[in-house]
């Protein structure tokens, strides 16, 4: 079985504006093509994927992500055996340890609290998201095999955000249909603006600060077939994905997030102010009462 980190070294890590790893043609082309060809269809996902019930190629909401998570993939009889084995190899504590070994020096500097937490993780303390009892495990593996539907109207807002403060790192394998030439789908990497910015409770950068991120765009990673992206979560890891539009094909990814069972990052310096929260609540209730 092919591993995504077989031919990767610490020298491949990009360090600016925060540590991430980008590998094009990460798998042998024939195997990457096989994964795409046998990737679960949206009809198959409607049998098990969260939020995907009753969907089809001609019936789907725009710009939404649908995933089959953890055990849903591993235990599914409808998914190709090689895909299940490939997924199981990477949705694992062994793959997590390979990532953290590669990024060890960066984790120590950027996220010392996360580094200390990682030392306490063992194979017995691992669970899959949505699995009974997983919330108490030391390492919670989130994500799975995912389909992103295209937007039906142009929208270039990348939705800049920080990930959940419980997330330690993430890994994305992009698979792309050979006839998919639709615009969008870029993963944008941003530097931290020098001016103060705020995020809302969902970790999204508030709209009034978005112009600052247009100036701090460090790298726009195009959505290309057989591409691996791995990045550490930290208070510097601002990123966003440009919606795809006018697309005739879905966006296919193996999307993995490795999480702690408690916050290991402190994003408090970006949290919205008390006054901002009150204003937002006031607008909500005014609209609810007046209907305007």
C-alpha cells in the first residue's frame, strides 16, 4: 500500500508564513487515478455520509461539503477495498506520528502546549469522530472521504479562518476529474496582518477585516489532482478555500484532521470584543422582533 509520506523529508516543509507541506504527484499516477475512479459517489454517500441523504448528481445544494467519516468508511461494504485500506492507513495514530515527527521542531516553537499534549498520546487513546466515547480519547481523528459541491454563482470569498483550537494538524489529498476545468478551489495561505483582527465564534475572520487578508495572501495553492497538503494548526495558520463555480464535477478529497480532546491553542487575542458581541446580539434580536 502506498503511503502519502513515503518520499517526504523535513526539507520539503515550507515555513513562511507558517509551516505546511505541499507535494504534487504524491502518489503513483495510476494509483491516484484508481482512487478517483473508485471514489464513493454522492449517491453512495447519501446512504451514510452526514447530511447527504437523498442527494444525486443532479440534486445537491451548492458549495457544501459531504463526508463519510472514520468507521463509516472502514466498515462500509459499498466502498472499494483498496480505498478503505488506504484510508485506514492514513486515518491512524501511526500516520499522525509521522506528521508530528516531520514537523516536530515547528510544533515546539509554534505550539508548545500542543507539543506537550502530543507526548501523552498512545495507541489506546485514539478514537474516530462521531464514534461513541471518542470525546474522551487523547487523539480524535476527524474527517474522511469528502465531496464538495460547486457553487452555482461566482463567489470569490475564500472564508478566511482559523481551525478549531483543539485541532493539532490536518492533511488533505486532492483528487480531480481530468475534465474538471472549473475555476476556484484554491487553498489560500495567509500571513497574519500587522493590524488587529477579530474572529467570530466559528473561527471565521469577521468581514470588516477581510481587506487586510487580501494584502497578506502568501500562497494560493491550486486544486490539482494527486496533491497532498499538510499543515499545522496554530494562531498563525489563517487559511481559506475559494469556492468553485460553473463546475460540472465535484471536488474530491481525503480530508483528515487530528484533534485533541481539549484546546491546545490560544486564539483569545483574536476573539471579538465584548462590545462587538453585544452589537451582534442586538442586531439579531432587532431583526427577530421587527422582521427587518
